[in-house]
């Protein structure tokens, strides 16, 4: 499976109003500096000390938004 990685701050800046809210993500443990990754289905995963946890999802035209916001391509 391919992902784009970014920090929590970058993810928060690219969210759209109809997607998971910043408050929901913060309650799930998202911080400005934590490592997150988005898969090609739009699932948001946050890095925990020993694993990755799915904490939400993106909708719609998220692939180009992820690439633009992070400056990375799918790997």
C-alpha cells in the first residue's frame, strides 16, 4: 500500500469542512508535530510508539491536496 507522510500541522491545514474535524483528530491524539500518513483510500493514520492507528479519513479530491500540502508523492 502507498502512503504520503506529513506532520499533524500540515494535515490540519489541508482539511476541508466536510471531512473529519480538527477537534476529533486532536481527541484521537493528533498533535502539530506527530507523524501521520494518508493511504490512497484516504485513511489517516497516526504513528504511535509501537504501531500506526487509523484516526479518521479524508474525502473527495484528497490525493492532489496531500501531494501539494506535503510536497511528497505516494511511496
